[in-house]
């Protein structure tokens, strides 16, 4: 149980204090501004809950579900998330510096203006995620599912996408010098607005890139 955590619960039409417990379900809870740094949540689910501006530094979140939750301005520095789902959540202006996501499902979540320097991603599903304009330099996306994710305008220098699934991802206007795409699935990517200078590709990918410019490969 997280001690001393109070929330405004509007689902019953009034406000009342509420404590987060492990293995519980919460619907519409408002957990704004609490200091829950260093705490542990395990096995709980949250639907439509708000964690705006919450201090969640160094928290451990294990086997939890967050559906359509709002983490706007939340401080998640050095937090750890294992085998959890954050589906269609908003991390607008959240601080995720050095946060760890181990086999998490983040589908449809938005990270606009978030701080993601030093984030550690261990596999998992980050499909349909909005990363637009973020600094994602040196991030390891090895074996991560990133189908149709939006990296428009991101700094991806020296990031590792080896064996990732980038099918139909948006890479327009990105900075990718030193990034490694070898072994990644790049089906459906439009490379015409991608600067590939210094990017590492395998032979099959190089052919796919040329084809995206309209080239016809073959001897006839």
C-alpha cells in the first residue's frame, strides 16, 4: 500500500480521501500533486485517472494497467515500470529522465514535450505512440514494437533500432546521424523526408530506401 496518498474521487459525485492499494481497480480517481516518490504499486488498474503534477520519482510500478490516464507534468524521474500497460495515456510535459520500462505496452500514448533523456526501454510494445519533436538521442529501441509510431522532428542521433518493428512509422524531419536500423522492419516508411546521412542500414533496407524514392530494382 502507498502510505499517505490521498486523492479526490469524483466518480461518486463528491470528493473523498482515497488510498491506493495493490491489486485494486480505480476508475476516474484524481491523484493530482501528491508526493508518492519511492513507493510501489503492484497489480492495480487505473481507468481515466489523473496523476497531473504528481511526484512519482523512483517509483516501482509492476503488473499494472493504466488506460486513458493523464500524467501531465508528472515527475517520473528514475521510476521503474515492469510488465505494465499505459494505453492511450498522456505524458504531456512529464519528466521521464532515466525512467525504465521493462516489457511494457504503451500503445497510443502521447509524450508531447516530455523529457525522455536516458530512458531505458527493454522490448515491449510502443506502437502508435506520439514522440513528435522529442530528444531521443542514444535511446536503445532494440526489439521494440514501434508500428506506426510518430517520430516527426525527433532527435534520434545514435539511437539503436536494431531488430525493432518500425513498420509505417513516421520518420520525417528527424535527425538520425549515427542511428542503427540494421535488422529493423521498415515496411511502409516514406524516406523522402528523412536525412539518412550516417545511418547504418543492412542491404535489404538500403534497397527498400531506394525503392521509396521510386527506383525500380532489377535487371530488366
